[in-house]
């Protein structure tokens, strides 16, 4: 049995996002992993409190509001095996259960700009996290870089992903756009 999960790349327009965009010269600067067709289970490393960019770590993101309200996005689908899916669920569940032990790797983010590998225990930035989740689940992302240097664009270029939507995230999420993800529906997933 196969499953479908999604990689969501966004531009939320935050100050940090704009700084990242200046460096990468790419339109989308935040990466998340999505494990359900309704986009209710969206995980990344980012702000734990939308109003405080310095309080960040492992988060379950609400893509229906807040920073995502006016976000531009690209949504990619990847088909994985049941075994890979269960590995992903176990890793995400473990991170959720121990989220206080995880932190945002701001130093590592700046190390990317210097092309210096900077791996810190239980510390990630968004694209490092997504690349690590994919790799730990047994999905070869074929990156020529260490995971701690992977950008959102690198994930798009390296992983076996299929683009299913580009545009405003809010438009994709609305009922009128369900046609986009009804075609790509995974089996029901266990809630983390």
C-alpha cells in the first residue's frame, strides 16, 4: 500500500523570510511537511508564537490563518510506502512528545549563507527539518549537500516530488479548490 504526503513551500512575508529570500533569490523560503489531505497536519520548524520570531522550534502549523493567510505557495506530492509513512509518523510523534527539547537553529540558518555545515543536536530550521524527516523515513532526496545546508529550493530540486499546485495557499485550502487535493488523497492517517 502506498501513501501520499506533501511538501509545502511558502513565502509568508516575514522579516526573516525576506532576509532568506535576499540570500536565496528564490520566491519561496519556508518548508513544511504535510501528512494529510486536508492540510490539518502540517509540521515544520518555525515560530511557536506568531508574534514572537525568537520563540521558535518544532511546530504544528495552522495554514488557514496567521502568517499563512496571504502566503504564496507551491505544493508538492510524494508517494511513499506504508513502511516509510509509519517511520515518518513515529518520528513526528516523537518530536511532538518531546517538542520542548527541540529548538530553531538560527545559527545554522546563517551558516547556510556561509556554506558552513552547522549541525546542532535537536536544532533545525525548516528545510533542514523537512529534508531530515524525508531521509529518516527512507526517502532519498539526492541532495549533494549535507542536510544542514539544504534550502527549500534544494528540496524541490532533489526529492522525487510532483508539483500539484502553485499560487495562494488560501485558495488551495478553500472548499472551491478541493479538486486539487482530492486527486491526491492518502488513506486516512493516524492523528499524531
